[in-house]
C-alpha cells in the first residue's frame, strides 16, 4: 500500500488530507497551472488559488471517503472543475457587469475557451456522467487536472489503448452536445 493510500485510509481518524496535499502539492499546482494556461486572458484565478480552494473544499467536505490515489485525483479534478465553472459563472453574472467585455492588453494571443464554452462543457459533462461516469472522469482528469493519457489510464486502471478509445467516445459525445446546445 502506498504512503498516499495509507494517509487517505487513516484508521479511526479519517483521511489525513493535510499530509496528502503536502506530498502532492507540487503535482497539483503543476496540473492547475496547465489547466489555467488555456483560459482566456484577464481571468483572476491562479494555480495557487485553484489548488488552495480545492484543498479548502475537500477539507470541509464531511464525510470525505477517499480510497486511494486515483480517487483523490478524480475528486481533486472534479473540485477544480467546479471552482473554474463557479468562477466563470460569477464573472458572467449580469449583476456583476457580466454583459461587459473585458479587454486585456497583452503581447501574446492565447487560444482559450470562452466562458460560454466552459459552461456548455460543464453541462455536457453532467449529461455524460449520467450515461458513462468513467468517460466523464477521464475528461476531468485530462482536461481539468491536466493529466496525460498515460497518467489518466493508470489512475483509472485502464490500458492506455482503452483510455484512448473512451477518450474518443467522450469527445464525440461532448462535441455533439455542445454543437447542439
């Protein structure tokens, strides 16, 4: 049993999330940074804020029953997804000036998703979860946590080939849902 799994299954006292976060913090921050690089310029969410907000949400969830590294990363990815979506929703709320266009002067042009695209993706992921939770989890690990296909396949206990097949199916479903709605 790995050290992470031991901390998550701490007998009697519940999971030791502080130890898990301390051990995995650099990896979580790298994943958050990869996820936030594709967002549009001008957003206020930083990798540090994203990881700390995910930690805060996980620590304040009762009861939290995590049973291994895979489950921890899946939960952290879902938490990061909700944080990003909540941030986008609050930015686009009309009562906060969401109908105004924010212009940021920058020398580089980034190809990122628009807030509407990410909100549509969130709704499509909820639909996918009803049909194929494994595909939804794979998308969250790849898109929101920024894991490679090999890392995602390992966490999901799939062969990399099977993970690629599930990824292709999930992408097709999400593209169809987002194009239609």
